[in-house]
C-alpha cells in the first residue's frame, strides 16, 4: 500500500532511513599563521563517502546518506542536531587518530551511540552481535594505546594494506596517493552499507542521550551537554 502523503511522520522516516552514517571526528582549530582550512580533508572525505553510498543504495533523491559536524557552534539548537543525527544514523564512523581519543566531544558521541546500541540489544532478541561501528584510520595511531572500548571494535578487512594502514586517510591525501585513497574510501563505503544492512539498528528518541558518560575518560559526565563543548574541548 502506498504511504499516505498526509502522514506527518513520513518525512522523518525518510530522513532516518537515508542516514547511513555519522562521522565522528576531532576538530582542528584554524591558526592565524596557517592560511588553510584544517577541516577541508574531513569534508572532502565525507562527500566521497556520500557519493559512493548514493550509488550503492536506494538512498532517496535529495537526501544525504551521512552526517558530519563541521561547525564550532554552541547552544541548544546545535546540540539537538547532533543528538538527532546520533539517534537516527545506522552506522557510527569514528576517524581514529591521537586527537580523536583526546577529544571530550568525540567521547560523548561514542558513548551516546554505544548506549543506543546497548539499549537496542537489551530490547530485542536474536540480534547480530556485530557492532554498528566502522572505524576509519584517519592518521597513524598506536592501536595498543587506544581506550578499551575501541580495542574491541574490528577494523575493516583491508586495514593491513600498506599505505592506508601506515598513513591513514589523511596521510594518503597529504602525500597525494590518490589511487590508494580512492580504493580505501570505496571499501569503507562498502563496509558502511554492509554493516547498516546487517545490524539494522532502529532509530531512537534523542532524549536517550540526556545522561551520557565519555567512555574515553570515565570521570566525564555529559549530563545533557552532548556537543556543547566542541570548541573548548577539541
């Protein structure tokens, strides 16, 4: 039966089904002595992932299949936007690097998505044990020094390929290894789609994130302030 055009929830369901991934990354503040946009590499990577996923899926026309926070804004409206994306995305994509695990905001994002996963596993029987998290090596990182919550997440199957494993996505772009970058980005997009289809994580009410701990640092408590400290604590 065709969906009712007057259904007030139709647009929301469409957006939720289209949002395949949420990129979680540590912001790099611009410096007055460097005439450059440090966030451009993340945005370009995000665009390439979106382009691949649009071709790989039936993502509705006009809808982006991913979400990335590129702002340094504060306030309730921005917090709400991040929480809504975390509550509707199907896959969480953290960009691993030393800055990532030192970021309070990234820790809260990880904690919020993990809490959503745990809540879903507790409510439904027979779910896949696979996590809906697809880590990306953004820069070279010592995997043995990652927080315990990250050590248990399996990296994508191509992580041992030399250039990507050694340099990460940022390194491939910076050294202009475009063939390696294109191959890695395509494989990451495939992994996102496959994980989304396997885990089928349903959306949740963003109010679930009102009291989230940062799993990178057990002494941090978001207490409803997820995303509010992006500029201060990145």
